[in-house]
C-alpha cells in the first residue's frame, strides 16, 4: 500500500513538492516543517507523532 502523498500543508496550506521535506502522522495527515515545529511534532488531528515523510523522486513513465 502506497502512502497518499498530499501536496499541501493541512495547517498553512503551503504547497509541498514530492521531493520537499514534509511530515506525516500514521493517518497521513501532512504538514510543512515550520508548522510541524510549531506543533512540537504532534498531529493536531489524532495526537500522533509527526515523522519525516519519505521523498518521492519524480519518474518519467
């Protein structure tokens, strides 16, 4: 099962490229590094830990 790679921060709506730093919880809520830091690494939706989202390299198909 692949992660849903969301393209914007759920808090500030900043656009996030697939190869940019972003943070997710186990429910795939997605936040930019600035918001993650301000929320002390805790998801406001589920209370879970926010961890670094893997970067996806753009591929040609």
